[in-house]
C-alpha cells in the first residue's frame, strides 16, 4: 500500500512541475507576442517614414528639374505619370 502511495505522490509532484512549466512557457509566449506586436508597429512606422522620404525625394528631384529647366520633355512625362497615378487613385476611390 505504501508503494502505491509513493507512486501517487511522485505522480502528483511531477504534475505540479509540469503545471509550473506550462505556466512559465505561457508567460514566455505572452512576452514574445508582445514583442512581436511592438516590432510590427515599429516596422510599420519605419515603412511609413520611408514612404514619406521617397515622396520628399521625388518632389525635390522634380523641383530641381524645374529650377534647372533641363529636359522639359522628361519633366512633362513625369508630371503626366503623376496625373495618371492620381486619376487611377480617384477612379479606385470612386469604385471604377
């Protein structure tokens, strides 16, 4: 009878350790999820900042071309491309 009691006690102890491990692992998972969320937010912010800098670069390049008055045909092509892009966006918004 005592061996049965010993085995029961051992089993109960092992289960307690497993429950503790599960709890620790769940905390690690939660920490990783929080870190992942934070990194995704930082990545999105960096993507938006990069897009902003690209737009600023494009505007600066265009303004330099206008100031230098070089290659008006190329400048007209770029302006037409921007107008087409704007038209596409407006069409998309209107549901075309």
